[in-house]
C-alpha cells in the first residue's frame, strides 16, 4: 500500500504482495481498511499509518516516514551489497534481499515524494469527519454485540484478537457512526446569546451546568428478542424522567403506529436491533415535531469545533459550546435525519438525553416556551441532592408538545390569584401520579382528564417520585366502556432488577366483598400498593390482580 497511480487511485500492496486498486467509489470502509494497514513505500520501507488519525495531516505523516526511511538508507554501507535494512511489523530491523537495480532507485527526492503523496490530503477531511481512533472505536458484529478496537471477526462471526502484524479482513463489519459529527455537516452553530438563553431556560441562571448523572445519560435498549426488547435501560438521577417519557412514545410506535405488526405483547418482545433503532428515531422525531407545533423541528448535534468561548457569566461545559442546529420542515425528514444520526443519541458518552432536551427546547423556541410557562415555573429544572430534576413542564412538553407547568385541565387561578397554565388537549400518551404525601384536597395537584384519558392506553406514571410506564395492548381500552370492565395492563419501572414487565389484571366492577378480600391479602397496616393507588386515580374502586408478582411497596 502507498504507491500512487493517480489522484483518484491507490495501489494497495499487502504483505503477500497482492495488489489491488482502491478508488473513492469503494466507499469509506475500504478507505478505513486502507489506512489501518502497514504500508510499503516505493522503496520498500514500511510506512505505518496509524488508525488514530483525528485531524492528521497525512502529507506530513508520510514525509516523516520517508525521512525515517532515508535515515535507514544511510545505513546501507553497514549491510551486505545485496541486502537492505527494513523494519518489520514489530519495529525491529531485518534484512531483505534486493537487486542492484532496486538499490539504485532508493535515493528518493523528498520533494518528488511530497508531490506524489499530496493527494492524501484529499482523505484528511473524510477522516476528520469520521473521527476514527483505535482506542475508542467499537465495532459491532451482526448480532449487535460489541467488539473492542483490539478485536475483529473471522469468517464465522467469532471475535478474533488482532495482534501485531495481523491485518484485518476485508469482511469487517461496518464501523459505527460517531457521536460527534463534522463541523461541515450543514447546520448552523450555536452562539453565545443562544447558549445563555438555553441555560437560563433550564436552570434559571447561566452559571449552573448539568451534573454527572445527566451527562452520562443516553438512550440504550435492552437486548433484542428478549422480554424487555422494547424497553430502554434507565439510569439514575433526573434524566430518568425523560427516558421514561420517551419510553412511552416508543411503546406507542411499536404497538399502534408502525404498520404490518400485530398489537400484542409478544410483538414487543420480538423486535430486532434495527426495529429498536427505528422505534427510537420515530419516537424522538414525533416528540420534537410536536414541540415545534407540527411546523418545524430543530435537532441539536455535537461537532468537533467550539463556537462559544467561556466568559465569567457563562462557564463552558465543553459540550454546549460545540452544538450545531439543524432545522427540518417535514416530520418524515426529521425522522430520517435522527435515524441517520442516531448514534448521537444512543452512543455511550454521547450526552444523548441532554441533546434530546436541547432539541426539544429549540424546537419549541424560546418565545413559545415563555408563553407556555407561568408564575409558578420560570425554568425547567430544579436542583435536588446535588443534581437536577425535571419539572412538570418538561414532561408535559414531551407528552403534549406544550410546556404546561401543571397537570390540571385548562387554566386555573392560583393562591395569589395568578393565572396558572394547565393541559389544553388530549395527548397520545397520558400521565398518572400518586404520592404518599399528596393531599387529595389540593385541586392544583390533581391530574386532569386530558392526561388521565389519553388517545392511546399508555401512561407515564410518577409514583412516589419514581417514573414508570403503564400500558395496555388493547387500542380500544379507552374508547369502549365494555373493554374497561376487566383488562390487562403492563408495568415497566426501568429499574435493573426487573427482568420483564409486570402483568396486572384490573377489574373496575368487582363486588365489595372482593375488594375487602383483596385488601386482606395485602396484610395489616397497608391497603394498597402505590401502583394500585396510581391506577385508582384513573379507575376508582378498581382492584388489581398482580398475577403472582409481589406488589411493589
């Protein structure tokens, strides 16, 4: 590899002297393989082009190797006439038989070499775009399993270590797209004024930054073809609420939106990795599109370059300052764009949840956001135990597209006679809440019918401050009163011990003696579990059969 045949063609020479041409039409993966191999210059010395090549000037790289090669050639007087010194794959000198004619051609002019290899700069932008690195790049095999940068696969799909001198096969699986995109991707960069407005909307000031639990939060599914194949893995901290709210939209897509699939629980468990990614892209796109009033969506992605410099009033976080914003005017285009850049939301270390929250706010626009909020809520996050929790306005913006700070219907008058903003329309995904310290007399804390009775039988639940999702696979549950007599619900809490959704059977027309018996089964001192109490905010007097699962406290 390394012999130039023209501006658009390279002659790649493998250690077995098998030559093949590489052209740009071969695609990026062939180029990645090209630059990951040890290379032989025209004089035979090894030129090792490293895999880790972020923003690397390949011309200078090869010049350095040629200079090293010339240094080696100066040692030729110390070797037999028909031999030359060469570094092997391990970096140690070795000898190699050559002809007298080849020795005469070893004196290379540095400027001529520079001219011949200058076309390598053509690929610098490609490598800058993909930001490859051997230490931080993870491959994926066909089953979705992760393979470290020090492993590859054999023809049977089994991970194989790549030692010194081992060249990767041309049948390598595709390299995952990076979480950081090129600065030349076509968006417009964030400005200092925008960054300060964004932080003011979130924290109420421009000094606070996201805590560690927020920064490491992203969207990641459980294993495909499992009891939780449809479910996101949820971490700790305030970002959990956003992940669970998005989970509701994912279930909506999988059960009721995508075509050609049955609306049953088994279909949720039988989804592939590709279907998981399609569901996540569809869910994120539908949420930001609704926040943009079904007119325009804005998606935020992180780039290589920094556009905002820290100031005393705005300390940087090395993340927000590198944002580019992409505006899309069609819902389908929004979904495709997010799907094409899904690694920016689901990759580890991608800040995926924060990126989604930024996209949500910019889609809503600062002007609409200020109109949505009221005197009770001036910003979207509240500090709690060293971190930040989502206020109701964020959850309502995900559920309804509007950042209403309250859960009641319409507008109500507050204690100081100020006008408070509630939910104006029914949404696809609803909301239920129950807390042991909540007062039933507090009318402003009661969830209104707009959220309690959504268009689809899916609810984001806030139970004693813990987010979860409750759903039914029966689309007619909320439109047919007969279906509400006795029905099944599934509960996903997102906590690691949960191996599968909890199957609940709800009876809304049980007799009083059946209710008494149900209460006795719970033991003395406790009537119902918090989950049942949350369900009863929607269906009063309902009894819940846990179908063998121990009720959650």
